[in-house]
């Protein structure tokens, strides 16, 4: 037995030269992956932007249908648009600054194309830099993004309720008169109403800036809504909300000839109080908000500048950090995934056709049922297996595409 001194790598602690070379070869991939990880954080704003644009589009469609509830929605949309635009500008600057710092350091070491101990040390400095930028993104910009998300959630709650009203309006639209000066303020379903001390009956009430429409369901099997009565707001001479602890809440209002009593949930009756408050302070919506409604369809918010920067910078680092052989191997793998997906999909269709033919033969009686159940179970298991393989191939392909495209 004898003892000899051995030399180990300062970074990977290995005495094998091949291990050190392998670590050097992996560093470009680690830098590229870290930069991609940071860009994935930036891309979260893309989803919010698309949701925002869909919200703007839906509000515009509902305003065209003359649903005038929540008059502050347009103001919130305008305010949120300014916040998102400012936030995107900050993200563009952050991404450009990060790329400049990383690229400047990579230039000094020849983008890791030469095996050198100094290159390894500086490459690890780049990894630490990317980690610190990622932490900065989470702490500094993450808080602002959270505020925007909270504002968007508040806006979306109102828009969702407008959507609920819009769906009800589509159902009853044919029962309402065509009047361009009449604006829908709210629709309240499932209200129990008693007129002049008669029995309570269930109604759907449509509240506009001029009238209250009473709609009632008719029919046992073919249920349809029919208009029963129209009450002009100018006829109402008094109204009173009665809140009780041990019984239902009530809303009473009178005209010169009739008295009405409404029973329902507290939330539904409170909508009436809000409605009457709006009517008492009503400003013609078409005058007060017409310009904002028309401008909604021109509201657009994109993050093309951020998206373009990310694609350009990622393409630059991919071309300089990863060698051509690796790029070709990745692309060949992706083409192989497409070919495999096509083959599995054809097999899946073939199994589905066989299952369909067996089910038809069972129904027509053209073939004895003996053995059909066993074949169907076997084909069903095969169908499930192929479907799982297809899902796996598709998921891997999408992950590859996410790496190559923002």
C-alpha cells in the first residue's frame, strides 16, 4: 500500500478530468435554463393581459345590449389599463437590463466555447446573477403584479354578474318592448310577489330606467316565460323595506290603485333598494357614458414589445450558448414526436372504428353477442392506453415548444 497526492477540481471536487469537462459542458445549458426560468415568470403577465382583453370585449357587448348596471366598470377598466401598461414597461426594462448584464459577461468568456477554469468561475457568477435577478423579480415587481391581480379580480366579479344579467336578457329579450331610450338596470329572478293581498306567486322581474316588468313561467313540461304586467315607475307613490329576524324580509310599494309585497332573499331585495337609489339619482346613461362605451371596442393592450424582446434575446443566447449539433438533435427529436403522435392517433382512430362496428352489430343483431363483450373490454383497454400515450407525447411536445417560443 502506498499513498500518492491527487488533484481535485476546485468546483466539482472530482479527481477525474472527464467529470470536470462534463461540468464545463453543462454550464451553458444551466445558464440558458436559468434565463428561460426568468422569462417564464415574465410571461405570467401575458395570461392576465389576455383575460383583461376578453373582459373589455364582453363589457362592450353587454353595453351594446343596453345593460347599464355598475356604471363604474368603464372607469375601472381605464384605470387598470394604465396600471398594466406601466407594469409592462417596467418588465421590458427589467428584461433588457438582465439580458445586457448576462450577455456582457458571456462575451468576456467567449460564450463558454473554450475549456478554461476562469470561464467556469465566471459562468457561476452569471448563474448567481440570474438567481439574484429572479429573486428581485419576485420581491419588487411581484408585489405590483399582485395588486394588479387584485384589482382585476374585483373588476371581474362585477363583469361576471353583468354576464349573468346578459344571459337572462337573451332569454327574455323577445318579451320586452323595443325602446332605444329604455336601459336595463337589473334582472332579478325568483321573487315571490303578492298583489292586493292575493296569493304569492313567483316572478322574474326586469328593472329598467322607466318600468318594472313582471314575467312568469308557464307550462309544466314546455316551460316558457310570459309577460304578465308592466308597472311604470312614475306610478309608484311609496315604498318600504321591512327587515325581520325570524321571518322573511319584505319590500312593500304602492301605486294609486294597487299595493305590492315582495318576498325574497336579502341580497335580491337589497338590489331593489340599490335600484331605486339609482333611479332617484338617474343621469341618462347614453349621455353620461356614451363616449366610453364607444371607445371600449378600441381599447387594446398587448405586450408585443416584451414578447419580442424575450424571443430575440432567447434566440441570441440559444445560438451562442448551444452548439449546432445539440440544436439539430433537439429539432430531430421534435419531428420524431410529431411522427409518433400521428402514428398513435391513427391507431386510436382504428380502435374507435372497431368499437363502433361492434356496438352496431350488437344493436342490429347481425352478429351473435357471444364474445362481443370480451372484445369490447379488450378494445376499451387498448383505447385507454393509446389515449394516455397520446397525452404524454403531446405534453412533451408542448414543453419543447414552450422552450423554443415564448
